[in-house]
């Protein structure tokens, strides 16, 4: 079953249970700033808005968590109070137990590879079968720009052993397991508290792409970066199932096209922005240090050894089958 088939099925069921509604203003909410230079989600939002403007449909862009933080926005898109939400992966994990496999370090070596595997594997069909219970549809992902590496405060890393005992900020307990496999330690810190954690030594670095440090202006605290090319950073596009199902077939086509236009704009932005991020780090005073030969393989081996602890082993095997 394709994602389009899932959408059609959801629309049919909603049409049987609710009256058709006119396509009114659409609220699109996300956490980042209205800055097309540094925020790929805003790039998506602009293209989505402009695509629907051609059909005289208004899209109201709500940045900077103005419609609530991640949990609050998820609740609102689930109940149809927000039509479109751009959320973080943790919100997807709450709805879809199989989705963490898409975010394993060293699973995908590039944004294009992730896009290709998602398209070829049909994994979104399985994800949407799970998120349907929450009234949420996932048509795709937004990229943040660049691949993930390790930032540190005055701790140059050229080999895995350099991380022995280093405290890295973690998003969750699963990420701590990966850090420990490298010899580092992890401490869960909300992103809002990262500057304080870095300044006080609670954390001595984090696992993120260059775009995160630049956008959050953490480059005044972080001094070193080692590119691991560990994974792309994909945010999650969420649509309200109730809202989408209330639209006519023609209107759904407009929304589908707007999502496609938004994703295309995001990828174009990411290809351009991501290519220059390493140079920008240097301009901001961050020292970029390459790993010694063979050291990245050690990170990959240690990480893959615990993939099955962090994600559904059957899904991991399924995705790996598309990587050859």
C-alpha cells in the first residue's frame, strides 16, 4: 500500500463520518525562526504557503513555538486544532514504535540516501499505520542541513578514545547508550538548557550537525567540531488526519502538491546551505578537526553493535536491505 493510498483511505473514512468543510485558513506551526537562511523548516513553510496561495488558500505560518512547544503542538495537530505541524523526531517516536530505526546513527550516509530508502522501502506506509491511531499523517521529512558530528568545549577529537569520559548532552536515554559505546558519558539536557550546561561543565559537548550550533548560536561556547557524517537530521512533517479527510479530492491534491513543493525547496536549501557549513564554523571560530584514518570505522562498528537495542530489529534489517 502506498502513502497516497493511505491518504485516500483516510479521506474516505473521514468523509463518511464528518460533513465536508470549506478549505479555510491553514495554520502551519514549527519551533524555529522565520529565517530562510538558517532554518530549513521555514523554507518548507514558505514553499508550502506559496503553493497553496496559487489556489487562493491562506496559510498562516506560526514560528518560534508560538502555538506551543513540541508536545502541545502534537496534541493540537492530533485533534485538528493545527492543520500542519513541523515537529521533532521524539514526537514521531511517541506515535510510531518502528520510526526510531530511521534515526539510527550511521544508518544513512546522506540526505539523498535516506530519501531513496524511505521511498523504495515503503516504510512510511508502516509508520502511517501507527500514527493513524493519533489522528496524524506523516507525508515526509524536512532536513536541517549538514550531517551530524561531535561538538566539544576545548576537547579536540581525532580518535574515538579521545571521548573517554567526556560528558555529551543527550536528547534521551537511547542516545546515551550510543555515547557509552564510544567511551563517552551522556547526560540528558533539554535543548533550551544546553548553553547553561556547556558553560557550567554539566555537558562538554553534543552530537549535532553544524546547522544546530550555528542557528542556536552555541559557537561562542563550543570550540571544536569533528565531522562524523553520522546521519542527516530529519524533522517530521505532520498533517491532521481529520482536517485532511474533510477536504475535497481536489483540495487534497493541492495539499499533496504543496507538501511536495515544500520538500523540494527544503532539499534545495539543504544542498546549498549544508555545503558551506564547515567553512562557516571556521569563520565563527570553531576548529574543525578530521578523524584519524580508520577511526570512523570504530564509531560505526561500536554504534551498529547496539542498533537492535535502540530500534525494532526487524525494521533495522528491512532498511539495511535497501542500503546495498
